[in-house]
C-alpha cells in the first residue's frame, strides 16, 4: 500500500501542471511563462486591462496588492491600470452590469481571478492562440482548445484572422472525425506572429500570477521545508538505530 502511494505521488510530481489543469485531450502549446519576469507581468497587466477587463473581472485582486507585487507606484496604477476602480484598494471589477453582459454574450463572462490556477498557463496560451474563422458560429469564430466558445476573438486585430484546416480520419469503428492539421492566414494582424506570441504570453503570465500571487514565495519556502524534513529524517533514522542497538 505504501509503495503504491509513493508511486502515485511521484507520478503527480512528474506530471506537468498544464496537463492536469486542462482536463482535455487536445495537444497544448507551451506558454513558457516566467513569473519572476516583472516586466512581463507589467505588460500582461496592461494587456489584460485594455483587452480583457471590459468583460472579465478579477475580483480577488486588489489594485494596491498588484502595485506592490509589480513594483508600481500609486500614481502609475491610477494613470495606466485603474479604469474601473476609484480607490487603490478596490478590486479589479468591470463597469458592465452582469445582466447587460449576459444579454450580450448569452451568459455572464467568467471572473478570471483563478483561471490561471484552474486551467493552467499552457491551456490559456493555447486558447488565445487557436481562434479561427467559423462562419457557422454566432460570434464568427471558434477555438481549438474550447470548441463552441461563446467568446469572440477579441484580439483578431492584433493576430489577424486565420482559418483552421481539418482532414477527415476514420476511427476503428468506421466513423469519420475531423482532425486539425494547420492554420492558414486570412488577414494580417497589426502585430507580427512573434510579437503576438509575446503579447499572449504576457497576458498568460499575468493570469498565472493572479491565480496564486504567493506561489513564488510558496515554492521558495517549500525548498526549505523539504530540506528540514530531509535533515529531520536523517536524525530520526540515527536515533532509531541508537534505540534499537540495545535491543539487539
């Protein structure tokens, strides 16, 4: 029983966070985000406020804590990042009423405070990178990571429009399935592909940060805890041998 639990623990440690959080079978793109990159987090906060916060709140995040973690002054926050809150200790809510948002999109856009933690950075990166034109969709676009998504491609002017190319493939039961092959460009965006990838990576980095702002401290503390447990284990083992030496 102990060996099985140990094996399970090792497997969970070895499994990437994105693979656990995504909960799907689609191949995820690697975000390669870096939470220690403060400049990326600042750009991600700017991108989020300008392109996401119009519909999506982050109600678990307060502006004053955001300023502290991103090393920004109160005046910088007021001028560049605070468009919905009047006070520095307000949370990142949206100005649009919930009933109006529901009428526009069919449902209230979700709060994104914990999305980075629940979905994982790789899923978020894949989601924002794989919108494609779909004339059958009510919003004119679809998504590989979340098929049938009700969210339109709000970043299309930056990325440009792309069309997904699928091929038909038979399974063992003789049923035909659509298998994604590649994207083909339809219109060019205002950013180059490399610039857009960095733009999305910064947003994902910011969402991963607000999902658990203390994770860097937690990881650093975890190393010390493991070191303490290792030393304690050695001391406990030596003490056990000393106790049992008289019994033998």
